[in-house]
């Protein structure tokens, strides 16, 4: 309703007000239309720019989806910074334990948005791994296992860098890994809510 009233007011203004900003070589009425069009674009684009670039925040929730057969179980995670926002790198530092040694491992990643799987990828789960999200939405850096990893304390880490162009949405990530014997080594899920 606001934009309809605004457009109507502009049309009335176009037809009744003489040129206030003369531009050499342009008719007075066309001259005014140019000025008002520029002002209209500024007014309409400014809120949009604030919406997309004005410091949207992220809420990250995690869960360990493994069972008694899974080697790595995460019991706690710390998100840094405490109030993450788009356009900045967010680090998730996990804490847990490995119930058995992991000599090597492979992972799979599924990313779901609005009920659709938008990415299915995978690779080695040993050492630092980098992945790019589709449509230039951002990047992931993951470090799950320092192979060979012995049983005991376990600290998986993940860094998330999402573009400031991301819309308000909830994105779900599920990470699974199997070890050298094809036994479950890890199962972690993350829900990232942008708004």
C-alpha cells in the first residue's frame, strides 16, 4: 500500500510541479522526472540494502546424531563469536571423545534448505578440508580427525563463512564419516538460521 500511494503521489507531483533543478538541454518536465526518479530509486533501494547488508545474524544449533557404534561423539561445542553475523567467519569448536582409533576416514556432507537438498559432497575426513557452498553463498572449512587419531579426547572444528547476500532462511548441514573399516566414525548435524 505504501508503494502504491508513493507512486500515485509521484505521478501527481510529476504533472503539477515545474522544474526545480534545471539541467541544460533537457525539457523542464523531463528534467523533474529525472530528479524524482533518482530520489525514488534511492528511497526504494535503501531499505533493501539495509535488509541484505545491515548485519544479519546467525543462530547455530548442533546435535550429535551418532550412536554407540560411532567412534567420535561430540558432547559440547563453542561458537565464536558469541553473536555470529553474515560476512564474518564463525568457528565451531567441538569437544568429545573417540571410543576407538581412527586410522583414516571419509565424510559426506548434505546441505538442505527449504526442504531441498542443495548440496551433496564429501571427501577425506583427515586434516583440513575446504568446501564451497553453491551459488557463492559461502565456504566451509572442516578439521575432523588428525589421522591417525587415537582413542581419547576429540576436538572436531568447523569454520563457516556465509555471504552477506544470504536471505533469511534455515540451512541444515549433516556430516557423516566412516573409518578405514567402513564403520561409523562421526555423525554431526547443524542448523544455521539466518535472520
